[in-house]
């Protein structure tokens, strides 16, 4: 089976129903084995996942098998949390999975829960994503043993997490499920030690779980048929900005950036730069992107990252300085406000960027920005300041000429254009 | 030791340690209240200021222990071991002695939780530490209500000084601290002003007025015993021998 | 042993930097910048004291993982 894998169900009418889902993928081998009374050994799925080399697709890229082993080693019956929160404004992939192929996500979550003998599965989604909630809840209700007490399946429920860039961070999701506010907390304890209801908790991205739904059926060997040795399999990438056909694409890891762009209809005009990895990722100059591959390794070498699978193409018509200023200001406001270096550092960074864009910066503003970016990195409870610093640092490097121009002469004609980088309006979801 | 030989050594120790404990607690409270201002610098590092806060409170506990033990040991005033822990149960000035018992109970809670702070966690410790705002004013009122020397000028000035610096500290904190919590700020100002006003209204007709020893609840047997007049006199300066006789 | 700060609990009181300048410096907003190198034995008492006096209990002396 070649691509698409995760999105194979998308071409089928009514893909959200169990019948059409099973028409595409067949039923879970575990279900089949259970019906025939020959259950596979308890650790077999974890072994299969270890052999597959599957890494988390939420941005951190942690090996899933290691996570599963840690959760299994914890004290108490585990909890599984499927993280479908998509705080990254340019990311659409989790939404696509939850809304279009919910049964594949449920398959993977169920398989993980069985492997861990988990008590409960939580599907954490953005609170304002009514479509995902509807799709998931209908799909859960359709499962043969859904929610029945004493059934072999874990009880499951959908939790809407209030919108916010950091509210999808794993400790924030766990805190919210535990009745607290959706804010990150200091680690340790890690959620795999003490998470939901103080139980060992597997928190893993919706795409990662959907990949498990495939590995459980087709096995590790099949999974590794595509991709690179270090980064096997496929990945979902949200491509937006200056492309003719933006959307979520499933690509082989290690595929060229050029093939990704071709899949998105090609670029609209000449790209000035590419943002790889979202607002916690990094910019790569437009001239350097064509030789790159869609893999963590290749993109990091170039100064970007794959992260949660976000690629934004910045056309030459846009003003990179204004785009950076707007995103930096948004990142400052999205700080949970808990850690001093993040609160003060991101405010200082956003302020200095604004002053450069307006041409009223202090002489050493660039030096301050470089220093503050180093200063906030690694000093928050979560990775938010690190990501913001990475984004800003890469912008200052890739757009050095534009920043120098603005510092000297202030606003440019392109500053007034509608921004390419999307920023959510929080007003609509204030409730 | 018999009542005929006048005040016992214990009674003097009780009185003096009480005054020292109040001064130490006042220093502790003022530093604690002003902590929000982050006082400190090259000559007075913050850990030194913090050290005075800690050591001052522990020293106050030491003086307070002597204060309490000697008040029980002293055979003149009938203060039992129970009276110094359980408030408002004794026969000697029950209200004012009771306040002292209450203040020291609270202080013990504050000090114990502070010593176990790391085990309790910051939130629980901080919650109990707010009791300091109750313990200190109760101790002040206890000092006025039971104090034998409150009408002596040096003690009047000491007491007034303690009250004024804590008031000033609380008002200063309300002015600079709690920027987000307007209610806490207004509450702190209101409580400080109310406490000062209550003291100003109560003191002239109360401990600083006449016949306080009798009105405070000193057992009649002590008041009426002429041989003990010298001791009564030192317990409550207003109760001079003549006034005691006329009462 | 090494010192570690809980960035959420820390409220920039700064006592740690006074007591353990060998491992803690302050940024321009008063928050501690931790030097992650191990704390040598002769500094352990000071490090423990720095952790004990932290008004918000944000500093900890922990065994190196």
C-alpha cells in the first residue's frame, strides 16, 4: 500500500462511518484475534511499534515505544490521552484526521489502551472545534463495544480544551482534564509518571495514534517500507501561504520539499522564504529550500524543523518584518504568564521587533534581540519561549536585509498588505 | 515563697520577656510585611533581611516560652498550664490572658508550618502564614489587657512604637503590593485603620484608665489583699494601694 | 548534586543568587539563570541554604539524573 495511508479513507464517501472505514482498512487484527479467542501477547503491539520506529507527530518527535514503556512501568492503571489540540495556527492535520477519519484515530487509541490495559481514553480537542467533536462522538457511539462497562475497550470521552497556543501542551491538557486551568506545569513529574488522576498517562498526538491504527493492522515492516531509516513512514504536512492549492498532504518522510510544493499546486510566484515547523519552528531562505527533504534531520540542518508538520510559504510580495512582528506579538500574548523569563523576555522581544519595524529602534536593538532570544531559551516550564526564540532568531537571520532596511527607514509599502501568516482571533472563542 | 514578701522573681521575668517578645515579633512582622518591597542591597543582602525575619521569630518563641513558663510558675497570679494554651478558660483576667494564649497558639502554628515548609508545600505554608496578621494584633491587645506596666511611659512608648511601625508597614505594602488584588489591598488598609482606631478608642477608658485591674477580671481575692498591694500595683499601675482599698 | 529552579514558582526574589553566585546569576528581570554544572561538595551547604531560604520554594538541590 503506497500513499495515501492515513488519508486513504478521504476519497471514500461517508468516510466517517465505521462501515466505510473498515471497507478501506479492514477491522483491527486485535478484534479479529479476540473474536477467535487467540489474543496476542500483551507486549506485542509495543514491540511492533518499537520495530516501526514511529515517533510522535505533535512536534517533539519522541519515540512512541519508549513513551509506552514508561507509562506501562508507572504505578496504577494508565490513562490514554489522544492530543488533538491544534493550537498551531497554520496546522490543520489533526483537524483533518479527527473530522474525516475519526475511526482510524480511535483504532490507534484503542490499540494503545489495550496494550497498556488503560482504564480510560480521553480525546482532547480544541473546544471550538464542533466538527471534530461531532465526528468523534458519533464514531465512538458506533463502535461495537463503545463505552460499555466491563467491555474489553476502555471507556472513552471527548474533552474540549479551551483555545490557546500553550493549552495543547501535554501538561496543560492533563491539568485541564484534572479540573484545573489549561496551563502547562513544571516537570517533573512527567505525565507518564503522574498525569490524569495522578495515574501514569500516555499523551500522544492524534496523528501518532492514527499511525498506530495502521501499524496494528499492517505491521512494522510495512510501516518502514517508506520513509528514511531514521524517520520511517509517512507524515501529514499542512502547507499554506504562497501555494496554489494549500491543504494537508500526506508525504513520505524524506521526500523532497519540491515534491511537497508540487503536491500543493506549486508556489504562487517566487517564494521569499519557507517557515518550517510552525511558530515554534524556523525560517529557511527561499533559495535554499529546494534541495531539502521533509524530515526532521534535513530541515533542522537548514535552520527549520518538521515539528508538527507545518510549512508556510512566504511570497516575495509579503513584508517579512511585519509578518515576524505580528507573530512575535501574538506569541507574547499567548504566553501563559506563569514563568518570568517568558513573560518579560517575549514582551521585550516583541517590543524591540515593533520598534525596528517602525524605524525607531535603539542602535543595538538587534544585539538585544539576539541576547533575549538566548536568555529565554530553556527557562520556561514548557517549550513556548524556546519556540518563540527560535522563530525570531531565524527571522532575524533570514530576513537580515529587510530588518536593516526597516531599522533605517521604517515601514515599507508591503507592511500594509494582508498578512500571510495566519493568526487566530480569540474573540470568537472567548467563551 | 509567700505573698507577704512582694512580687516574685518569676513575675518580673514574665513581664520583661513579654515586652521583649512583642518587640521581636514586631520586627519579624514588619520585615515580613515589607518583603514585597524586596528590600536589600550590597550592604544588606536579602538573605540577611530574611535571616532576621526567621531568627527574630524563633527568638520571640524562646522569650515567649519563658514568658509563659514563668507566668505559670509564679504563685501569685492563678494561671494554670491549661490557661496558657486554651484561651478564655482561666480565672485571672480571662479575656486578656486568653488573647495571649490565642496569640501564642497561632504563633506556634506559624513557626511549626514554617519549619516544615518544604514538606507542606508553598501553598499550604503561605495560607497558614497569613495567621501572622491575626497573631500580632491579638498579642498587642493581650499586652495592653494583662500588662502590668502599660501606664509606665517607657512601655507606653514601646507599645505605641510597635503599633505605629506595623501600621506604617501594612499601609506601605498596601500601597505597593498586590497590584492585581484590589480587594486584598483595600481590606488590608481597612483592617489596619480599624485596628488603630479601636485601640485609640479603647485604651484611654480601658488599660490606661482607672480601675483596669479590677475591670480586667483580676480575682477579687488578689485585689482585696492589702499584703499583696505592692504586687498588684506593679501588675496594673492604676491599682495603687489607695485605689485598691477604695475598690 | 545540581540546583534546579521551578520557573512557575519562581517570583524573582533573588536570594539564591546572593547565596550561591557560583551557580546562580540573575537576568535583567531578576529571575535566576542556573548554571547546570554539578555543585561541588564544598558548595553543597550553601546550595542547600539557598534552596531553604527561597521564599517560594522554587529552588531545589537535586541529585543529578
